[in-house]
């Protein structure tokens, strides 16, 4: 398990008083060990088949304001974004089950929004319903409710929730046909210091083994930190089956994933429609581009913001192909 892996590699050594600082930059995971893991519940290709969407990146939107909306108003915002042309909308990681919007009410109104937008557009839509909870039992109960309401995808904070909980949820998602979107809340506590901690490429590798279909990976051009070559290095570690060593991109070991499914990178954080040409060039087709304020901040409203993003993505993809 990933839990045992981390217990063995970083369990005690970071606490030695002889060390002033220590950083785990990368690790090579033997293919024989990788084969003991299930990996992503579905993987990139199966996700495209389930959604029937090919030849372009996927578009998402984090519903804002992140806190304070009632369940009904939240569902309305979801509907407007999906109706405008987005593939997904997303619960913010802070949206869980608060007095102003309990999780079951939110799931219900979001399900209604998804059905309505699917009927009007003829496309398969989804909303990342946040199943992160205080106990594994409660988390699986929320996942079961999302499935019962006809949801296609749920969301989990894998660092705050823990790897054991994440692997349990990934197994549930594979068994019940749900996609699993992984949010990386708290990652900067672990990976931001250059001289101490664990680099995000290690967290990305272990997430691929633990299980997840999407993982936030930085944007290169948005508001959150991330160097271009290093970011593309761990994006390849998430998506490709075999990656050669390349120190200039921060890949210190050749990694063979033994045909394990890939994780779709999610670009999110301070991006908007003007970034679209750069995002298409950087990430290509196998990525989910998430514009929160970049959709909902449109002066004409939520649906026109979604239309702008969809038109820009299709225009950039077409220009690249021609």
C-alpha cells in the first residue's frame, strides 16, 4: 500500500536531529511493485469513452463564491455553466456539508442541473461532488448517494483525507463506475520548501498508484507556482506508460508503469480565456482545464463565460490541427 510505502521511506528519517533539512525529490518504483496496485479507477481512455468526448481537452469550472450559496442557487450556477458548453463543474474543496448547504441537498440540486443540461445539449456532463468526509464510512455513503443520483464523477482531497481513505474510495469508484477527481489541498505544506519536504512529482506518482482519474497539476501560466519544464515532467509521469530519465525536467529515474492507467492532469488556478492558446500548447488534449473566476467572472454572466471558454478551446484545437 502507499501508506506502507511512505511509512518505510519517509517515516522516521525526517525527524533525525542530525539532519537540519531533508527533501525527497524523486523515487523509482519497480514494475513488480507497481503491479500490486490497482491504480486509477478508470484511466484517461476509459474516461473519454464514458463521456464520448475526443479530440480536445475537457473544460471545467469551480463554482464561486466557494461558500455561502444555498443548494438551489448552487445548482442554478452549475446548470448555467454546463448549459453554456462546459464538460464539468466542481465543488470547491472548502464546500463540504455546512449549515447553509448540507451535502445531500447540494447533491440533489446538482443532479437536477446535470440532467437538465444534458437533455438540452445532448452531451454527457458531470459535477465533481466532494465526497471528502471525517470518516471512511461517511465518505463512502456520500459516494453511494452520488451514484444513486446518477452522478458520473466524485471528488476527494487525497492529502487531507489520507492515502488509505483515497485507495478505499478508488476501489469503490472502479466497482461502481464512478470517475474520481483528486484535489491536492495541503500539498504546498509538503512540497513548497526547496530544501525540505517531498517534491510534488513523488506525490503524483503515489497518487497514480493509490487511485485517481484526475489530479490537479498546476498551470504554468496561472496564479499558483510551477515551472514549465518541471510541471510538464510530472504531467508525463501521470499520463505516460514509460518515461525516460531527463534531469532537465526533474525526472531523475526512468519509470515503467507496467501498463497502469494514466491520470488526467487538471490545470486550475487563476487561468482565464486569454490563457487558452498557451494551455492548449502546454497540455495538449489529455488535460482538464478549469476556469473558476475565468468563467463566472464574465460580465454577461455564467453561461456566456462558459460559451467563451468552449469557443476558445475549440478554436485553439482547430488552429493547432490545421
